C-alpha cells in the first residue's frame, strides 16, 4: 500500500464516529472483536495510555488524603436490595450470579454495577467515633452493567474496566458538601493534566444519582458537538447511612448517622482525551500519558551510518536517564512510513538525526501537535525536549478550550435553543422547577445537563475556586448523546 493510501485509511475527523472507531484499532488502543457484546480488549499500547492516565488519578487522590483499597466484585442480594431508590436506578442493569458450578446459590450474587452496597456494610463496622472522620477511600475496579443501548469502546460498555470510585464518610452534611466541592476540584485538576477543559454543573433532581441528595457532574464537549459525561460527584446525605446503619459517636456522646459522598471517573477520561486532541493523522497525546514520548528516527546513508546510530543511541539513553519514554525506530521502513506510524500513535515529539545534523551538533525536532520543525542542540537535548513537552501540553489545552467555548451558545428563546443544540450546548434562563424543565425538554427534544457551577464556561481553576449559588441558567443538549 502506498504511503498516501495508508494516510487515507483513517477517515477524516469530521466524520467523527467512523474516525473514532477506526482510530481505536489502527492506533492499537482497543480490539473490539471479543465475542461478547460490550466487552473489549486493551492492546498493550492502549493499556499503557490507561496506566499513565490512572497514575495521574492515583497521584492526585493520594496527595489529597485518599487511600486506595479493594472491595469484592460479588454483592449478596440481601445487601444489594437494601436501598430501594438506589436499586431502582440499577435494577435493569445488574448481572446476577445464580449458580456455583451446577448448584444453585442460597443467595444470588450481583456483579457490582457500582459499589455502594458492597462497601457500606463494611463502613458500618469500621465507623465508630467522630475521630474516625473523614474516611476517604477509593478503588479502581471493573464494574458490570447490562447496557441494552448501542455499546461503544471506552464510552458505553457492559464491562467498565477502569472505574475509579471514591467513597467518603463525614460527620455532617456540610462536611460532605465540602468534600463534593473538593472532589470536583480534584477531577478538574485531573482533566487539566490531560489537557481537557470541562463543563461543571449540578444535575437536575430527576437526573441525579439514585439515592443521592444531589449530583454534580463534569462533561466534555466532543468534536461533533455532543457532550460526554466524564465524571460525577454525589452528595449522599445520610440516606445510605440510615439504610446500612452507619453511625458514629459524636463529641456529646450521642449516636448519629454519618453523611457520605461518592464520586466516579472511568475510561471515558481516555475517550475524551483521544477524541478532543486527535486529528486526521491519528492520536495526538499529551506527553504525560503518551506510552512513547519521543521517537528518534535515524536518517541513514551509506556514509556515516554508524556515527548516526551511535548518536541516536546516546540521545535515547540521556533522555531515558532524564525520565522520558523513548524509542529509536531503526527499522527498514522508509522515513515516510515511520513518520506515519508514529504520528498515528500520537508520539508528542519526533527527533530526526542524520549526518548533516550531527555535523551541526543538533537534532531536528518535529512536534506532533503542530508539525513545527526546529533544531535542538545535542548538548542540551534534555532541556530542549522537556520545554517542548510543556509547550505541547499547554497548546493542546488552549486549543481544546477554544473549541469548547465555540460549542457553547447563550440563548434566550427555546426556538434558538432548538437550533443551537445541533452544534453544541445551549444555555437558557430557567426557573429550576421540574415541571418547567420537563416541558422544556419535551418541546425542544433535548435533555437538561444541569445548572452550571459558574458562568465561566470551561471549568478552569479560577471558575472552581469557590462554589457559586446555582444561577437560573441551565445547559441543554439533544437527547441522542455520544455517551
């Protein structure tokens, strides 16, 4: 296949659905051919992206006082069925284990769709005194939901392979509310590290997490203008504490119910990252999560080949010593085919070194995000590569931020909303009442995402520095979402 034909094999990004599906296998992120609907296989390259992404999540949570644990996958039916409102929200999505071998089980076991009913019986035993608070525990596990809608890798799955769920316990409702704010801030920090700007909003009451007092959520706007929910934070009040009898002894000696939060993030974080940053050539990865951050391409001629390869090896070892993930492509492929291969995989920086470059004591650096070429002196190659990583990350974020803002439309009339939701997210004043909201949804064929945390659109650090009172504005988007 000619190199030009290879490049044409990936559909243009404007054909977003086809582009996304083809990119997953062409860049070796996920293989969709597993013989169960909604279950997919991580390729090693894709799993390395996952590992690097979840290293960021772990780092941010660990540094904020969270502790990682692991709870069982199987939940006894009697525990699972305790919280009626919660179960009603999941009853059509649960997988049940009913047999051990050929023998029926005394108590059917649910495969966790989420872990409240697995964790909270343990919290009942662990919580004793107000001195125990706050409890901030998270786990990264697989969860199972019987999705009957169209499944999609990383986005809508029957096995969520990388579900990070945190479960916290506090003395008072206000303490739990403070944790909700902190969780949204942490999630926004995670996405800032991924170069992904977010919309933060309070979900309407009829769309909150089953059993919660309220739900806050983070959404990304995908290249086709549709939203993707990429994080949720739930204030559970004392609802689950009453169900599972989670009490503590207050300073005055009284027994009181605890207040709780839970918040989750999944491999949708990766879906958003690759969708927002990618282009017609393939992946464009932020340096922090790229499995290969630098690829070195030796430009070989008959004369001076050994010197070029030696220089490439030296640069690789120096960059590795500086903590970077580096590969040399010394294969027999032509240079153009090598460029195509590594561009598809989203390697942030390509270094080309040939005899002329050696003569000038430089490497030619090519940025994946912009295609710009410039020379980096070999004696300072570590600093030169590091500074370009920073520039690449900031450029990716600012470009994505501009795209997000271009997909948000402030409206005053429902007819205007109906037009604008074809292109992105529309905002409109709203009384906040359910009856009004449902009428709006019905009239324009759109769902209310929620009340924005801030009128600053992108969910940046400044916008999230303090909680604003909900404003009489809601965000809407058409019902058929890319989620």
